[in-house]
């Protein structure tokens, strides 16, 4: 003997089968993924991040620039070897009447600049300024990438937990649907409640698909920061280390110590050095030179020759070039001075904003956690009451929806706390990248 199965029961069975398959697929993907720890993430980023490597290469180039700028402090030595072949024509005679002359020469010359209007020293100062800018830019990049890594890592944690939470929501919606179906079959619930419960389950499945896609995007973002090519299937199993805001800092003092403020100062020093270079044309140039060599008609030439000279030169007129360069350099110094003030004032505002956001994020997480605990307790009580017919479906539905919303809010607040602290560290030029 067979018994007919109501259509509503068929929907419940189909929902269970579909939900179980989806849950199994998501859980299997997480179980098979590579496990990535926070410490490993920091180490891998430090080694492989392309933007970090670029900043390090720029720093290396600036270091070589300082070495090159000191070249004028040392004598310039040149060695040369040559040969000449010539023939002289006497007037009234054919060219072939005179024998060709062949000659050889070998010489070693040395030149030393003694004074160039302090331009050589200023060029070294310029190179040192650029080295400071590059060194500070590396610190800026480390802080930025550290902040991005924390945000991406926390985002992957959020995606993983959201995926697991969504599976729990699907199970919860399935249980709710079964409970409503049973009450409907017994005549204690209306058809609208059944359809709404089914819609909630469909929505949970859709949101599970979104969670799956968000997980893949989060993995790709972490892989980019780590310096990996292409998407990677991995998961994280620990938290991003966090701290507490503590007392209100001296924002002005902190602003002056940030890499951005120090960069503005270094650029000002570079502009001042350029001003000295531009004024070098107003001063005489003194140099010492000497050479020693041999010359003759056979190799190796036997005749010796040497010279020693001291040169003093002074530019009398350069077409206004020196004056224009000096005026432009003064303008650059003024611009760099104003830029430095602007950077300091902007940093002061950003520091206060990011610190406030961090303190608020810490407190917001505490508040959301409290609401989640309260919502979980209310949902448990409401489920029992609804099962016993003590509250309406509408009241129960509101409490269930509030619980799901609070659970999601806690996950979002956990990530926001990490992001807020990472932003505070970044604006200071700090981070986890060594």
C-alpha cells in the first residue's frame, strides 16, 4: 500500500536535497584548500610582493645615485693611445712627391676640479635628498601593503565565516520550513507563512552562492598581495593580531614623524640644494689638469711630453640662463615649503579621523556581539513558543531575521575592527612588513 505525499512535503524534500548538496560542496572546498597562517602570509608578502620589490629597487638606484654624485670630488683620469697617417703636398709638386708620415702617441691625463661654486656639494645633497625620499617611500609602501594585507586577510576570514554562517542559515531555514509545514498540515498555520518560509530558504541558497563567489574573490585578493600568480584555493585558520587604542596620542607629534611628513622635508632639502646648483654659474670655476705621454714615428714612441695647468674660468654672459634657473629654483623652494605645511596639516586631520574610526570600531564590535547574544537567546525562546503556539508566525519571523542580521553584523564588525586599526597604522607609516 502506498500513501500520497503532499506537494508541500515534496518541496521540503527537494529543499533538503538541494541544501545538503550545496552545503557538502562548500564544506568540501574549504576542507581541501591550502591552510595559510598569518605569519606565513607576512613572510610571503615580504619576499614576493611586486610593489615592495619595486620600492626596494628604487631605493637601490637612489643609493647608486649618491655614489655617482660624489664623482666630481675625485680626479678624472683618462688614458689614450692613437696613430696618425698623413701626407703633405708641396706647392707646384704632385702629392706623391712627398713621403707619407706615420705617427704614434700614448698619453695619460688627469683633471681635478677645485671649485665650481659649491655645485658639487649641492649635487651630493640633492642625491642624498632623493635617497631619503626613496627610503621613506619604501616605508610608505611597507605600511600600505601591510594595511592591504590585514584588510585582505580579514576579508578572507569574513568570507570563510560568512560561507559557514550561510550554511547554518540554510539549515536553520530548512528546519523553520519543516516546522511551518507541519503546523500548516495540522491546520494551525496559513499557506502564506509556508510560502514565506520557502522564500527565505531560496534567499538563503542565493546568499550561499554569493558567499561562495565572495570567498573566491577574497582568495584572489590575498593571492595578489602575497605576490602569487593567478587565483589560489586556500583558507586561513588564525586571526589578524589586534591591539587596543589606549590613550589619546599627541597627533601633532605623530604627524611630524610619519614618512609622508619626512618625505616633504626631504623634498624641501632637495629643492634648496637645487637652488645652490642654479647659483653656481655666478661663481668662477677653478680646475687643475696635467698629462704625460709619448709621441713619435715608431711604436712604442720614444719622445716624452708632459704638461701641467691651472685654469680659472668665469662665465661673463649666458643669455640669462643662470638668472632664469635661479629664479625657478627659488620658486621650487617656496612650493616645497608650502607643500610641507599642507602635508602636515592633512596628516593631522587624517590621524585624528583614523584614530577615531579605530576606537569606534572596537566599541562597535562589543555592541554587535552583545546584540548577537541577546538575539540568539530570544530566537531560542521564540522557537519554543512558536512550536507551542504561544506566539504568531510574524513575531517569530521578526526574531529569526534579527538573529541572522546580528550574526552577519558581528562578522562585518570583526573585519572593520581590523581594517580600522590597519588604517591607523598605515597613516603612521607602521605595519607588519619588516
